[in-house]
């Protein structure tokens, strides 16, 4: 799978299209639709399911130097109103370090852009984002599309890896896409 095939596949999902078309109207800096809504759409098409099958929510990352909860909450409310009927999970990557350690019991460094958050996803196949640009679409896929295309879940142990969360997510996805391959996660000697 190359980038053009990836874009064509994710556009088969009407919610991905609606978000990509409407995201600029939200006025969020450095905004991307990321992760599950993208790779799971590809998996759905590969397995003969409807493009939206099994997708729990649609994640949007953005990067706003205003790290107040009030600013993020306004953005969340605006996105909910702009995309009615779609469960959108919107997160300002500039403020993740403020709450991450309390929630997940691991430190999280301040990030410098939204794609830094994509780099920190638990699995390689989840490390993908897309947004509109003047030429059409910009894709960020630091690990490429091989694991997405082959339906492989591979641990990303380079940052904030949680073996329990990895296992929980992988097993949940296996219920919807039984043909996926889950590679084992290391349980010790993590960086």
C-alpha cells in the first residue's frame, strides 16, 4: 500500500471525509485526524466490512500553545457541534504532559507539534495522521503503511509504552478484525 491508496481507502469512510472537509472550519492549529479511524477503515475495506465498522471514535490532534483546559474544552464543544452524530475525541497535544502522568503513572515530555503525539502511539499501525492542505492531503506516517496493509499490530516501545494498554487495545481490535496479527509486547527491559 502506498500513500495514494491509503488516502483513497480512508476517504471511503464518510465520517473521515466529513472531518477532513470540516476540520479547517474549526480553526485549530496543526490539526490532524489520526490513528484508529484511519487504519481501521483500511482494515474494514480489506475484510469486506462497511468502512465505518468497529470504529469507536474519531481522534483529532491539534497543537495550540494555549494549554488551558478552558481553551481545549471550547475546541471540544465546537468540534461536537460541527460534527453531530460523530464521536470525535479532540486533544490539544500541547497540554498532554499536564495530565498524562496522573492518568497513566508515567512521565510524558512536553511536545512541540501535533505529530509528536502520533509518534508516541502504542502501536506502529496507529502512527498515522492526515489533514487537508493546498495540494489536497498531507499524510504523516512515520512507520509507513506496511503494518496497516498487512493488519499487523506491532508494539512501539520507543516512548511511553504500556504493555497492559497494548494488550487491551489489541484484543479489543481482534474482536472486530479477527484476521489481525498481534505481535507480542516486551514486558521488561523497556526504554
